[in-house]
C-alpha cells in the first residue's frame, strides 16, 4: 500500500512539474531606461549614405566544357543476364557494371575510391 501511495505521489509531482513548466504567462516588457546625459563621443548621422551610380555590367555567360557533358551522357549498356529477382545486370560500353533497367528514366552514377 505504501509503495502505491509513493508511486502516485511521484506521478502527481511529475505532472505538476510539467504543468508548471508549460506556463503560458508571458512576462510584461519593462520600460526602456531614460538617458538623461549627453552621449560620449561624436554623434553619427542618422541617414544612410546614398549609393553612387555605378554602371550595370552583365555577368559573363558560362562556357560549356565537353568533358563535363560526357560525364552525364547515358552510356550504351549490354545486358548479360538477370538476377533471381528478375533485375537485369550487365556492362556499360566503358566496362563498368550496372544493375537495373538500362532504359530507366533516372541513371544514378556512383563515384567512389577505395583507399
């Protein structure tokens, strides 16, 4: 019986602690302090400096690198067989192995190095 009362008391304490942490009251903002003395040092202007009128130039057009374009081209794929689950596998024209539909709308190329 004492054990049950102790567990209920701890549970009630935890609930009260959680409820007190979720208090929705917001502290009222305090008034800004009133400055009665003059500021020390020079006073900065309050207006922003106006930008000078500079001529607008266009950005250079990007150049295409044929080596980069070749990376994203879909290589020819030769299907060598199918896995037990019916997924085709084979080799590309560059000798890299592949797994999946050669005519899939998305081609994922993984670049990795084992060192």
